[in-house]
């Protein structure tokens, strides 16, 4: 399968304190790759590097062969449209003065969708993520946390992305809402071939969603491999400690598709 995202020996420091150090990994088309670890392990920094929101101090980041930090010109709009983001706190990422449908429509406008098509496209996106189209008329303050997260997913999907970066998308959700969101993301992956970079401390969510997992500690990858292998036979003490700390509710429920498009012969490092 084709490589969508490649980070090669990437390092990043803030105020001379390293956030990530010499991290390398790839995300292939139709694949979900999770980044897990404690707070401060470098997960969100890697997400920002993948999106081009910050530049590495060393190493390279490439999305479809391009540096995402340089996708600023109008000519780069089509490439930028294929790389999207679902934030941890969608309420804070949505303009409170815009109705939820306008937020999705704004994303469509930013990527050149004609005005006459936006209303129909927005209604279809709402249906696609399991929201009644009439909710497009509501402001963010009038929606529940689960509904807001679905609006964020609809906005990310508006441009038909190849890769969506999800930064702690389940952290503010109750268990039932989390399960519905993961069902939605899985169904979209299977139906559209969308790939995900899934940043999470929620190991139960990772267990049922990710094809492959990278375990981060102090900005470095200490173990990586197929999620089913890491969950059943972790090699690094830190990985074992994370799983033990998560309690008995973390069970491996990965569907058949979670064997991944490119990892049949991969061994954990």
C-alpha cells in the first residue's frame, strides 16, 4: 500500500527541552496508526509535526511526498485538503458565532467548493457522521459533546482527506459516546479508505481501532508493532506498565480489518 505520511528521524525541542527525539514512522493508505504514552511523551508534538503546524529541528516530515509545513500557497490547496485534523476539544475549535453547518461549509469554501453546492454537501456530511441535517442550524453551545465531536469529524471529512490526524478524540466522551465515535471512524475507514494517525492515552480505544501502535516515552519510541502483538505480548517494561495501569477493561477487540494493509510480516521493535 502507498505511504501517505513519513516521519524520518524527527526531533523537536521547546525552550531547549526535547519533546521528541529521532522518531521515525510511516502511515499507509487505509491504515490506522496509534501513538500512546503518558502525558509529555511527545504524542501531540508528533501530531503537530505531521500536520505541518510546527517544523522539526532535525529530520523530515513528508505527506504524499511534500513537506506539510510548506503547504501554504493557494496552489497547495488540493494537497492540504487531503490532510485533516480532529481536535481533542471540538468546542474550543469551533467558532461560537457560527452554526455547526456553517463551520463545515466554511471548510468546503476554503477548499474551493462552489457556494451552490455547500448546503447539500453539508447535509450529506451530517448524515454520514450520524447527525440529523437539521442540527446544522444549531450553534456549538446547543450541541452535546458527542454531537460536537461528530461535527468535527464532518468538518475533517469535508474535503475528502486521505489522512486524518485525531488528537485525543475520545478523552472528553463518556463510554457509550466513545464507542459510537469509534464505530463511526472505523466505518468511514472501511468505506472510504481514509487513514488515521490516532493520538490517545485511551488504550481501550486503541485496542479496538488501531492497526499498529507506537509506544512513546520521554519523546522516544520504546516499542512499536501490530496492536494485537503489543497487547498480547509486550516486550518493553514501559508498555507492560501502561497496559497494567489501564486496568482489566482494556481488551483486544480489533476487527479483522485491523491486521493492517502492510503489517503481516512486521515484528515489534
